[in-house]
């Protein structure tokens, strides 16, 4: 009975407890993943000071105006808002009925100033909290804008109030689609009750003892512990310009998390990336080259030696110059536009403006998605070299081709009557254009997994052959698909395949 050794008994017991704990965690995660939760709590509610004959003025720092205003019956309230659920809260999830996300009401007190703070690694959130569309207040109400938050992310608001004392009621007015807005609690250093129950403490102590015992046995036997997953070396990432912002942020984060690695991003289009990968593979005598290609959709014409990995679901959008005015088009309308049956927006109830089709070149994966998902065919030939003048007077359509998504957006924004397509970029808006609804469905990240919105595709990562498990290419792909990279993918408006909601879409 050699299998009844001490180390085997400890290993089997630890494994069984691990399975039970994992099953419980998965059950909890499944329950939590169905709901979105915006949590809030009051971290500070304190008087600032009072002007009077017997006391000095109290300065209010960033809230003082140019005349050196002082506090009178003033109080400071520090509010913390966080995504306390497991799903991303998108801009479209807020259901306030107005342009703001929700309202904070201070009973008996007037709002006279507010300042926002965000974590150092989430500075992009300040773009939502500041500026014309940011925080605004009137009377006892503070209107908070629609701020997208990944799970676990937060921001804080320091509010200066007048006209009342501390402790009065603070109420949050607003709702989140598919979830709740709920107060949260935090454990402080002065909390006397244990943070873990008796059963949890006993289980933790037992598992710790088992792990220490197994570790000691492994060290005595001289076995090498498993690697942490980071690899050193150089890696080249090529392909999709639509996925370029994600690839660049993934590369930067991986380099910071894994010192000794260098990841270079060169996005020139999906087709060009596949050609680069195949060329690198042909030059490599043995093994797999240190090249990863991101491509929009499957590459059916690619070499059989390529290995594909499903990374994310990407939503794409039709973008229209603001002067054209229309907000919604059907798939049939789009097909008629690209067939040349509609050459002026007045034919669809819009203004008297000629239709200008701004497209991507043949290397573009975004163009391939548009042709597969919307046109169910090919785009017509280009009739303009500069998107400003129609060079071929006999052509039925006014159409030009550009090399990148940024060029398409800039040209559509600056050309009256222009329409084009791009990936859905969250957190950034281009002045002069707007996204179109297609068949009544809006291109929003929250609806990618559930909506009938047709203009979407799976983003693939390709390698030449299958790279070794200890290679930088393999480590980077694991980081992007299953590791910390999932937060990066979500932040840019894509749905990671290896998430509960993404698995079903990516498998179809």
C-alpha cells in the first residue's frame, strides 16, 4: 500500500478540500456574475470651521475662490464609489433618465464645491469626471456623470457643503441596468469582530498546514518549484489596427509585470500581419518564431501551420458625419449604399448631401468583417484617391480607401455626408461624427453577448505552429487571454472569450 504514504494522504486531502472550495467559489462567482453592483459609502462627514468674531477664518484649500472665500457652517463629505460586483459597469448601464449617471442628494445642506480623485493607474477616469460633461451641482444635489468601471475599480468625491451640520441624510438617486446601487462597508483597524468566521479560520489554518507540509517535502526531495509564468526575451506583435490599442496596452503591462521582456507592436492590418507571421515561420528552421498576429475574424486562407486562439469578441460600428443627421440604418440600407442605389442622404430622409463611402484597404481585417457580417459580399472599387474628389465619373459610388482606423475616423468627421466603419472604441469620441444604430441595435460593449447587433466579430491571435509552454509567445498569450490582460480587453470595449459571458459567444 505505497500510495498510503503521508505525503499522498496530505496531497489527496488538500486536493479534495481545494475541489470543494473551488466548487463553492464557482457557485458564488456564477451567482455574482449575473448582477452588476455599484457600491458607495461615506468615508468622511466632518465640520470644516465657522467664521466669527471670536475665531479665525478657516481656509478651504482647493475650494477657495479667487477672493479667498472662507468656510461658514461648512462641512466636508468624502464619498467613495466602486464597482463591487464581478461585471463591468458601462456608460450605457446607468439609468438616470438624463445625461448624468446618478444624483447624490444632501438633506438640509447645499453643495458649494466638489473635487474628484482616482487611483494613479486609472487616470483616464478623470476624463469622465471633469470638463463640460463632468460633475455639476445645484442646490442640495450633486450630479455624477456616467463613469465606466471595471470590477474592483473606484473613484472618490470630496464635497464641500454649507447650511447644515454633519450627519444629515445622504441619498443616491439612480439605478444600474441588470444590477443595483447599494451601500458598502469597509473593515477598519479598530474593528473588534474577526474578519473570518470560526469555520473559515479552521479551514484556512488546515490548508496552510497542508501546503507547508507539502512544500517541505518537495524541498527535501530537491524538486524545482513551478515557474511563475513570466518569460524573458523579445516578442513581435503584428496584425489588426482595430486591436492595436489593446495590443499596445497589453505589451506595456506585460513588460512591467515581467522584467526582462520586450514586446513590440506593429499593427498594419490583419492580412499584412498574417503574411508577416508566415514569412517569419518560413525563415525559422525549427520551432515557432517569436511572433504573434492579431486578426479580425478567422483567416480561412492562412497556411495550415498556423495555430489560432480566440481572444475576444469585438464590436464594430458604422460612423456617420454629423451633418448627415441620421441615427439609425438598416442592413438593407447599408447594402443599397454600397451598391450605389443610394447616392444622396435625402433618399433616406436626410439632408441634401452626396454619400461618400470611406473604406479601409484590402489588408484590413475590419473591412473583411464588414463584408462578411453586413454586406455579405464585396465592396465596390474605389473611385476617389483623396476622399474629396470623385476621380471616376462613371462609377456608381463615391468611395475611397484608407490605411488605418484613425484615418477613417478623421476623414468621416471632416467630410460632410461621409460614412465609414471602425472598431468600437470606448472612452474616446471623435468630434464631427457619431455611431449609427443598425436595425435598431446600438453598438455598446454591454450588449455584445446578448444583443442581435450584427456588426461584431471574434478577435483571433495566431502563432506559427504551437510555441513551447516556456516561450515568451505562449506566456504573453496566456497573459492576454486568461490573466491580467482581460481587464485591458474589457476597458477597450471588447468581451474576453475566457469569461463566463464570453465563452458562449466565442464558441459559436
